[in-house]
C-alpha cells in the first residue's frame, strides 16, 4: 500500500524561535581563549604597566569642565598588557616654540581586567610605563571573539605622556599589587578612599591624615627607615622588632593628668598626679585582661600632704593583685610609686 504524500506546507522550512547554540564558540571555548591569552601576555611576553584610576568620588573636579587641578587616585594596580611604543613627534607653533609629544598604545586583555582584577579602563586615567606617566586619551575595542558582538576581548588605549604638573603622584610603588590595596594616597585634599583588601607598597608618602587598621608592618629588614614628621598617637601597643629604636629627646610625650578625687585609670594614662589637698582618693587600676603586658604607670603625690591623713590608695581591680596584695598606699609627702603590668599582675618597681 502506497504511503500518502505530504503536503507542501508540511515540508517547508520554518525559522526557529531562537537560534541554535554555537557548536564551537561556547563558554568553554571563550574561557580557553582567555587562559591562553593570559599565559602569553603574563608569562611569555611579560610587559606590564601600573594603572592609576582617578577616584571620581574624591577628586574635586569642576562641575562644568569636568577637570580637577589636583586629582585623587586609587592605589595603582599592576597590569600585564601589550605595549606598543609609537615614538616621539615634534611640532612647531609660531611664537610658542617646539613641542614634543611621546605616545604609546596599550592593548589590554579585557576579560582579564574586568573578571579577575575589577578594572575598567577609562579615558582620563593614567598609567606608569617604565619611569614615565601617560594619560589615556582614546579608547577602542576593535576585536570581537568569534564574531560575537557581545564578547569583545581587547581594549586598545591611546596614551600620551603626561606633562609635568598634570599628574605628579606622591605615591611611588616599586612593587605594585595586582589587586586593590588598603591605603590610598592623594595629591589633593579631598581623599576619602577606604578599600578593604591588602597590598604591598614601598616609598609611600601620605599627606594629611593616614589611618591604618588591624596589623600593619613598616619595613621588612633592619636597614629600613621610617621617618615621621609631626606627632604620632598610638592607641594600643607598639612592638618594635629590631635592634634599634631611636627617638629625639622631644619626640615622645605621655599623657599627664592631675586628679582631685577617686579615679579609674584609663587606657592612655601614663603619669597620674594627685592633689592631696583632698581626702579619700582611691586610684583603681585597669583589669589584667584589658591591659597589655609591659604597660607602665607612674603615680605621685604632687602637693605633699600624703603623710597627714591624706594618703592615696592605689587599688587593683576586682580579682587582681599588686605584688600579691589587693592595694598599696602612698603615705609619704611627695611620695610616688611606679608599676608595670605582667602576666601575673601589677608589680611595683
């Protein structure tokens, strides 16, 4: 029995609602291209630049012209890229003179920057190539991956050498991290950047206020020098792990107070003077748990009346001792005592 013939409408081609998935240009292939480019650029070619992104939120730029005389920038990031040296051009302007301009062209691996380093190349940012700074003046994305318009894998930046005075960062990093770091340095006065990751810097100059948190290390060998001009306030402990720690005669000042009534020692107290014109003064020391080993306190009768019934009592906090006793007494005119804290308690010396 013969099979019935299909109608022409049944055999006509119909366009699918969505295009079929690519056969050889899917996510795995895109990741392979990224990995190959990463290895070639970073491990074989090895050209690198330090990228300085201008901090728009903290730069005081002109609302009309969009320019800032003093630019605040985020900490630099080391980026591996292909750098093409375009040489130097020379032009002459009447009544002005000769002008020389140096330019480079940087080919950035876009997926490496955006996916791994959280960097987005922008016009107006700066790069350090060799010992010269360049400003990015033009951007282009000329190449698509497998012809897919949504997958561009290259950013080409036209860069001109920055003129002296246009960009003079006071932060110079001999070792530039590949991710954002914990401190920002500003050539202006409106710095407010507060990053959260970590990094390594050398030759850092911080203007105005610099706040560092958690564990911070200055220097990594005995020959390193830390120079501080001005005053330093340390809340907590300062550990010097080296052979020399020198200070000028006027470099250190400690908190000094004069009390006229009972008092609980605070975390930053050092010298405590007592006005013994007042009676019944009791000084309570902080608990061992809240005090760092090695802390020193000095307490003195400054008025000279401690031996006429106006003695000063220095008491350990509840459960603690001073030389194995709960309290000690200053009962000599102009008497004083000094204590240091150890793991076993407060001790007189």
